[in-house]
C-alpha cells in the first residue's frame, strides 16, 4: 500500500477555510468533508489564529512608516554593536602587534 503524501495548505487557503466557518457559519464537519481535513487540523489552525489575534490589533495601531522606522532603528542598534565589537578586536590585535614588535626589537 502506497503511503499518502501530506498536503500543505497555504496561509491564504487556511484563512479562507476558517473564514467560511466563522463568517459564513459553515459547520466544521462540512468543511472537513469538503477539504478532506481532519477536525483536529481545523481546530489547530483556529487555535493558532486566536493565539496570534492580539498581534493584529497591536500592529493595526502603528502606521507602516512607524513600523519601518522601528525596524531600521533596531537594525542600526545591531550594526552599531557589531561595529563596537569590531573596533575592540582591532584595538586588541594592534596592541598585540606593537608588543610583539617591541619584543623583536623592531620598534
């Protein structure tokens, strides 16, 4: 007997199926039959949707420009920290080089 491959639904397909249940009031059993889903899969999608729902309301308060500004600020902070670390490594290596040259009598 050949093993069945798993089907993968896109986020758009999942939201369409969940929307049918919540907005169009289609029973879960009908949706599971129509899309050949296990009810546990449907309820897993629903749980994930409601767990992430608060993020939608938080993000809706910020404008796209504010979001971009925040992301750029985070990136700048990350790059500045990386630059400080690089400068520290260069300073340490330079000091070691000067010490070595002194030992060898080149300075």
